[in-house]
């Protein structure tokens, strides 16, 4: 019964997770030689994975500011040992039970990634366990599939650093569309800074709460190009409007509030995301959508997606904050899937990288 | 919805009511994309009563999207219908081969276009090549093969010229695939009316010739005032479309570019820019 520990720290969350994937599964036809454990997990045949521990500690920066790489890396270094100890205790496993150490290889912020990679290397040497470097995006996708049971969905991956429309084809997660400049979460985070909204628990969450009280939809640019999107111009426009708060009036004559701006921003950028998702679904002929990444927690986005999917006779799968927001368990899960197929990361190659595309990873555990 | 013999029977029945003055009895669903539904119908004519013709009009309906805010939905539908119609009207005026705009209503979200007879280049090329494969092993093989290649090259030159005429007036299509290029038979006003549209699967008559005019359709992603960069990307998209859907026709792409290069004054500059665009390949490396 393979057990993996996963370390995630590509942004301001430090996550440690311990997962157990039950052993009986159907052997894969395509991959006959994976040492040392039995081969493959045929996507739906295997019993569900068990989450033994899933801990997270978030670095929260003061209102009006974002998290800087240096401070975030320091936060991760300060907390990683404590979190690993706590996770092991909570999971009730010993060092001997653990089969491999999984860590985020990228993409993400350089300094925080490095801090966590150093921690993973240390554990690997200390415990004499094999390392598995994991693509952060693949971690999100695999965890989303595991939790929701979605078989072959179009995946919308939306977070502070990533905005991608993804579909699986021939052992790759192929990117059909993406943000051409800043990520959706970055757009929301930076607008929260403009309004000096609290970053606790997350800037996007606080924008969502304000947006619920917004009543006027203001005109913002709408930037969809095929299956790609762009957010920087929208952010610049809404920033300008924020600078005019107090004197700005809606068409009805009412004074525009910060709540109206949050509402307008969300309605505009989420409509763009749903539009490109629908286009990708039509393109590949899929009926399922899976939303992953921190912005995927947003209930307004989930609702809009559900309305669109229902119109197409499809359905939406989303997870809650335990799995949507960056976490260690998804790294453990995706890493263990690869490990069971024989994938290893040597100590010399256990580097990390800020740029690591989703479609670079061979997904040989799927048919 | 439509009768069981119509192409629509392959598609799921649309849930969207047709905007007035159209109704489901007179419209046949041709294809359903993410954005719009395309019907064939009659507009300002009586041919709907005739059994020989399914109508003179391609009706493109953009139903409202209930997932987005009603104000935003109206704004986007209006902007997109108007943008597409304006591009088509301008192309028509400048002599670029595109369907004429017959009418539109941005409140209701529809635009009525002239129906283009013929088949898509996608289907035309596929069937032409399939037929060629079927002849392999027959006598005079080499001559016929050469003849077929010459026919394909000629088609590619005409495609290049058609795109060139579009780019000459600084318009880019935005989604140049072989499904968005129609092959209109030389005298389509007379003769047999063939079912058209990219999704029409009833191959009643096999394609034996690639003669005809190239007509560009579906300007939903088109833009005016295009720069050389945009035009080069337009060509790059078309190259990639040929590569993925017609790998056997890929070796004739140089003919397409040759036809393009001679078609207007700035074409050479765009072709040089295309080399840069190709070098870029995947456009960006992902940011963390």
C-alpha cells in the first residue's frame, strides 16, 4: 500500500499532505516495466485514495501589499519542519511507511519553490526515500479528478498564477487556451490591493463577499481572443474607476461603491472564463467541466459555469477550499501516481523551475 | 424541430427559440457552435415553398447566454453582430469574396447572410484526395497523380489569393480553417443545388473537381485595421489548420503562399513576418 508525502510551496501557501492509494488495481497494458510496485492505475477501476493528512499554513501579507518571494520563502522555511512533523503525527504513519517524497518542481515563484525543494531533499536523505518532482498544475488536475470522480472533463485551471483551459489527449494535458498576460487570480489580488482589502483569508474571497452586495454593472473591457483571454487591460480600467470612487455615478445616478466595482470585475472576468470553457467543450465535444485552482472556490464562478454546462446538457465538478487552494495532498497524489509508473527524480535533478508547462508532463497513468 | 431527413437530425435539438420573424418550420439547423446556431432558411423570398431549394439565407443566431449578466450579454451580442456585419459589408464593397449581409437585429441577436452554394474546402479536399487514393493501381497512374497534384496546387493558389484580397483591405479573419473556406461551383446559380455546410454528412455526390471560387465565411472573430503581425498570424493559423486536418496537402502550402504573395502590394512583407511567427512556435512559456 503505497504512501506518499507531498510538499507544496509554489506561492504563499505551504502545504504538507500524506496520501494512501490502495493497492489492488488493474495492471496497465501499455507500461509493462514499472519498478518496484505493481503497475498503473486504470483511471476509474481503482478504489479511492485515502487522505491521511492535509495541512496548510498561509503567508498573509498586510492589506495593500502582495506577498514577496523573499518573505514567502522565509515563511515556508520557518514552518516546513513543524508542518511535516504534525502531518506525520496526524496521519499516524511512521517513516518506514512512507514510500516517496513528492515536491512541487514548478511552476511557481522561484524562492518559495527552492525553500520547499531543499526541505524535500533533506527528508529524502534523512529518511532514505526516493524523490518525485511534480508539476503543480498536474497536481491540481489529478486531485480534482480524484475528489470529484470526473472522468474526462475539460479542466478550467484558475489561480493566482495560472489561467488555463485544459483537455486530456494522448497522455498529455493539452492547453487549449490560456491567459496571455496576467492570471485571473493575480488580477483579483491586485485589485484587492488597490481597494486595500484584507488579504486574510484570501483577497479573492474578500472580493467575492463585497461583490455579493454590488448592484451596478459598470462597463469594463472584455478581452477574449479565441480560447485565450487577457486581464491586464481590465485591471487597469477598474483601477482607474477605483481612483474615481466618490465622484463616480452609475447610469441610474447612484453613487458607485467599491462593492459595485468588485461585482463588475467578477461578472466581466468570469463571463470571459465561462465563454472560453464553453468554446473548448464545443471543440473537443466534452460535457463535463472540472474547475481547479484557488479561484475555483469562488461560488459565483461555479454558479455561472453550472448554468452554462446545464444549457449544454453537461455538468460541473468543483472542489472546496481544502483541495482548490494549493495543498500538499495534491502533490502527494500526482507524485504517487507517477511513482507507481516508475518515475523517479534523482537528487542531482531535484531542481525546481518557475516555468513548467502542463503539457510537458507524460501522463502515462491514464489511457 | 426539423424533419428527420434534415442534417439537423444528427444534432441535439436546439433549446433556443428562433427570433421573429423566423420560426422552426422554415429553418433547418446546419451547425451549432459554442457561440451561435447556423440555420438555412429563406429571407425576403418565397423559395421556402419550393421543394428544390432549402432557402437563400444562412441565419446566424446568437442566443442570449443566461450565465452572464443581462447587460453584459446584450452589450457583447450587439458588438459581435455589428462587428461581423461591418466586416462583411466592407469586404463586399471592396470585392472580397464573402457572403452578403441580408439583414440583422442586434437586440434579438441574429444576422441573415447570403447562402453560399458548394462545399467547404475541408470536405472538398478530403473527398478529392480519397477518390485519388481509390484510383491507385489503375493504369496511367503517374499521369493522373500529376494531374491531381496540379489540381490541388491550383486550389491552393486560389486560396492564397482569396486570403490576400482580404488582407489587402487590412481585414483579418481570425479563424482561418479549411472549414471556413467555401468552394462555390463555377455556375452555382444554375445547375444542381447541393447541400452545404461543414457538418453536412450526406455525401450525395462525390467531389470530382476542385473548380470554383473560394468564398470566405464565418467572420465571428474577424478584425479590421489589421497590422502585418495580425495578417501573419492569420496565415499561420491557416498553415496549422492544413497541417492538422489535411497532412497530405501540407506539401502544397508553398503554392498557397505563392498565390498570396502575388495578390497585393504588402504581401511580401507579411510573408517575411510569417517566418518570425513560425519561429515562435508555441507563443509563450507559462508564467508561474
